[in-house]
């Protein structure tokens, strides 16, 4: 689970991750081979996400199609699309990755209720393959994911994203805060480059480039 306050670039990170995985791109992350990716869009219109897909493809120098399959379910909960997720993952024989945007939209009940968090994480952990979700932080505390502690318990890896805007770039610091079965890596720094048309580039950054991070 990747978590951060609203407006931090979580959805862009998720799309960068998804298109990198679908194409085996190692520019930002160590990806040994391409994997099938299903991006579950519960937040935006299909046209909005198609526009972002085009921007991310441009930033990653991916021509034509991204290779990502999109499931648009704005206004739906994960229980209403569970069968589709399971069928998609089963058909890929456990090799697929499902990206959820976002945990703020998956449940019918309050995100702070333990029963809600347990129900959703049980559904996600029942997927035959890997899942990657994004969520937001509480308004008063940016150090953890909003809601029940069982969200934390249900994820093998949690990543906190922090951001800083500077001269046409959005600097990002990605820090692992929970890691099952792996060593804690050093924080990763990225710079997303924007102009009036949107995202135009992405690069790895140094930890000294963005003072607030």
C-alpha cells in the first residue's frame, strides 16, 4: 500500500508503476520481466485516466499502447467487482498485478472500522497474484494510512510518499514503513516534470535536490 496526503502524486506513481511493470521498464524500479497489469480505477472518469495514461507513456517513452488493462468502476465498491478481479488474476495464472486506485473508494462501510478493513484485505489477499493499492493519510497526521490498523496488517509492504513542488517539478520521497520478508530499502527520490499540458517527464532524483524532503 502506498499512502500520502491528497495531491501528492499517488495516482501518477501507481500509473508509472503499472506501465513500467506491463512493459518491463527498469528506468525507475528493478523489474526483472514484464507482467500483466490490471488498473482498477475507482476514482476518475475513463477519459481522465486515458489522458493520464498518455502522459505517463510520454514520460516513459512508451509508444502506442501502455499494455495496461483498465477496469473503470467509478462509484463501485470492490465487493461488486470482486468476481472480475479474481477471474482476471486466475486467467493470468498468478503472474498478474492488480493496482487499486484507491482504498478510499473500495468499501461500503467506514474505513476506520476493523470489520471493513478486514473484509477488504481478505478480498485483496484472495487474489491469485499481487496487488498494489494507494490510500490517503488522515488530515491531522501524515505518518500513517487513514483508517483501521488492520489496513496496515493486511499489507506486506507499505510505502509513505512525501512531495515538494519546485520549478516545474514535483519531488517525491518514497519511504518503506513496513516490510515483510525483505530488508528495509533506502528511501527513493523521484522528480515528476510538468508543463501546462501535464506530466512530460520523470527521472530519478538525489536526496539533496528537494530540501523539504
